[in-house]
C-alpha cells in the first residue's frame, strides 16, 4: 500500500473546536481501518504563534505567511492508491477548513557508526 500525508487545515483555533469534532479526530484511525486503510501516525501541531519560520537567512517567530487557514495537524496513512487516500481523507472532521493529501516519498535515515 502507498503512504500519504493528510494535512489538516482549519480556520478555527484548536481550543475553539467543538468537543465532538475532537472526539471524531480520535476515532479517525478506526474509521479509516473500516474502509481498508491504515493510520501510521497522527500528530497535532502547537498553535502557529509557537512556530519559528526559516527562509534562507531570515528567521522569524510565528508563521512566515499570514493565512486564514492554519495547518493544525497531520495524519500519515496507508491507502491502495490516491483515489483511496482521498476517500479516506474525506473522513477527517473539519469545521471551517479542509485537508490536503500528498503522497509520501520514503528515505532512509543513516546512523553514525
């Protein structure tokens, strides 16, 4: 099975998301498994104001670009193909935003010694 990142964008701050939406995020691995996929990992991000952006030599606190939608988290999933990954990504509970699906390209991390 191929691997994909499902990037979750919201306009609503995490602390303002309804409790049922947060519960549905927690249930997402089971819902994806029921549809023949698999969640490899799921990660929520701290708020954008905690970010440090690097652009060449420029280092700034907070997000580099102001946007209405904020990247709030990511699920790494396995799916049969892109169409299947998109169908699985549609299960993501969103209040006022969307998701982006991207194929993952693997690489090997080499350790010293």
